[in-house]
C-alpha cells in the first residue's frame, strides 16, 4: 500500500495516545484477572478439597506457560507487528477464561488456566505492547509505556475488588465467565480497531513530530536513536553486561510480584484478615502503584533510568522487610502503602532502558526474553512460597528472603553504565530500519 505523506499532528491528540489507551485497557483486564487468582484459593481449597500447595502448583504452571510464551509473541510482534498478536491473544484468552468458569473439576480448570489462558496472556502483556510503543514514541517513550503499564495497576485497584464482590455476590464460576465475556466482546475488538503497528501507517512521525526535511519527504520517516550496543539479533545483547544485570533484576521482580499476586490473600487470611479486606488492601497497593508507575515513567525520561530502577527495588525490599516484621492487618496495609510505589514501576523503566541500549529492532524479542525470566522465576517462587507455608505454617521465611533479593537487585541496576551505553546519552539519529513485516 502506498504510504501517506507525513503530517504534523498539530493541536490534535497524537494517535499514538489512542493506542496507549487501548493497550491500557488490555493491561487492565489481563493483569487484573491474573492477580485475581489469589482471591479464589480459599474457595477452591474448600470446594475441591485441594491444598494451598496444590493450587500454588497450578498458579506456578500458569506463570511458567506465560513466561515461555512471551519471547514467542515478542518475536512475532517484531516480525509481523503487534496488532494481530494482541488482538488474537486477547480473543483466545477470553475464551479460555470462560472455559475456566464452565470447568467441571479443578483439574480441567487448571488445564485451561495454565495451557490456554496463561499462554495466550503472553501476547497481551508487555513484550508485544512495548514493541509497538517504542516505534510510536521516541522522546516520550518512558511516559507512554508507563501509561499503558498503569493499566495493570488499575486492574489490581478496580478489577480485583470487583471480582471479590462478584465472588461474594454470586460464585467463582460466574465471576470468571463475566471477565471472559468482557475480554471477548470488548477488549479484543477494541485492540483490533485502534492499534496500528507503525506511525507510517497513519502518515505520522514518532511522538507526532513533523518531518525533519522540507516537504515531509518520506525518507526521513520515523528516525531512530542508535547507541553503541544496538544489536541486529537479540542473542547479541547477552554479550554485554547491561542485559545480564537487567535480567537478574527482572528475575527478582518476578519472584516478588508473583508471590504476592498468588499468596497475598492467603497470607491475609492466615493473619486473620478477611478476603474482602485483603482485596481492598491490594486495591490500595494498586492505586499507589498507578501513581508510582506514571510518576516514574515521566521522571525516568528526565534522569538516568538506572537511578529510578535502583530506588524502585530498594523501596520494594523495605516493604517486604516491613511485612515480615509487622504482623496482622497493620503489616498488610503498611506493605500495600510502601510497596505500591514500586510494584509495576520496573516495567516501563526496564523496557525503555532495554530499547535505548540495544535498539528498537529487537525490542519485542528482548522484552519477551526479560518477561520470560520474570515469569519463570515467578513460577518457581509461587511454588516455593506455597510449599514453605505448608511446611512451616508461615510466609515469614519466604518474605525475608525476598527482601534480601530485592536489595541485590537494587545494586545490580545501579551497576548498569547507562551513560556509556544508552542511545539517550551516546546515540546517533539514523534513518529508520524497515517497518515490521505486515505493518
């Protein structure tokens, strides 16, 4: 198809922000449903007679499947564009969620959760979304990724209490079917209608800027900053230290977020706190996190991103330490307040930093690899935390270990020599590489 001439967006809202909005809703419904799994642990243990450790294994299998799928969907987004990836995966995920609600046994439900829903969810999370965002935004990249990431926080803030309310009002089956129907009838069509792979499809430049050459010549379309470590193949990124440091920190991120996503409500119940109150506390965490994600995204566009990451991991480490030391409902609320500022703030910062160090050509794949190690570590941590609780009758040991890991992650991100390797500081503005195939 013949390219349209590049145009200045003028005073109109840059179309990239509409894509951010659609993906915001994608994160809202997808991540919100994932973190809502913990709401049903107590219900399923009573209804199906299974242990917390067994359900931890189901959740762990889901995180494992999700982790393995993310490099696949990230690579597909790099090759064919993110639009078809996010739309089709949202549709499959919604159908799988409906099937969960219709499942006759816990094991059929576990199959749909792990093999269908969690696998398809890999195409609706950060790898394909970031692959699209880094092409639509250059100077406002951190802010754009932060806004869509905030959708995950809002999902925890609103969707988790909503699911808890539906659970009390109806049943766990009706709750899951309702969420699945929203995915199929609202989220998937929205993504298909709004998302576009590349600004050139709309005759636009990244950030809505005007073309740099007179007359809007298409040769100057979508310029790209390239740093000294930019790669043509994703594997080459692991020949340099920043990728290993970021991977380690993302492993720790996965360990901590997965454990809380699945075990927060069971921990609260063990502390004598009701499911409804625990859901509200998680909602507080998500509300504060929304503010933290947006704030960090904007601030990281102005300072070194490694500085923001260091503060994020250190703050989360303090939160886990406080959760270990302060028992009962007070500890729950204190943890929510302190951890909230750091919870998903790692995502826009790490994603943007990866794109700026290694270039946008393989951003989807690299983000997928980072997401994979995040999810695989989370899968292991969910299982270990469940077994630890079953053996010792407490989560204290698991939470204390996570506090230590988070402090190590803070050190790792601080060691990234961003000024020497990031395109923000050492990059050269180049003409664009070819848009993704199928764009």
